[in-house]
C-alpha cells in the first residue's frame, strides 16, 4: 500500500478531517469541561457560549489545515542552494 500525502487528498476529504478535529473539541468541551466543572479553572471560558478557547482551537485547526494542505517545496529551494552553486 502506498502512502498518500495529505496535500494530495481531495479537498472534501481534507475539510472532513478538519471538521472532525473541530467536532472533537466540541465534544471535549461538552462532555468533559462543562460536565465536570472544569470551566472554573479555565480563564476566559464561557459555559455554553463561544469563548476565547473555542476561537483559539478554530485558529489552530485552520493553521494546521493550511500548512498540511500546501505542497512541499523543492529540496533545493528550501536549502537555498542552487545546482550552479554546488559545482
């Protein structure tokens, strides 16, 4: 079986992966943080409302999604060396 890089997957598959991560955060917030009262220990957390923690998770998932969706650069472009300079 051949490994398929994330950036080569169809867009809807990549979006489904990002939405799965967001859904995971929502479930953790509902079933762990809210249920056991851990919101008392999280600054800026609002029970049952969009808060700073939710925005931070959304931004984090978006950054990971964009970075993972980019095709890698060529090897010589990342090192700064061209073929002529190595001769």
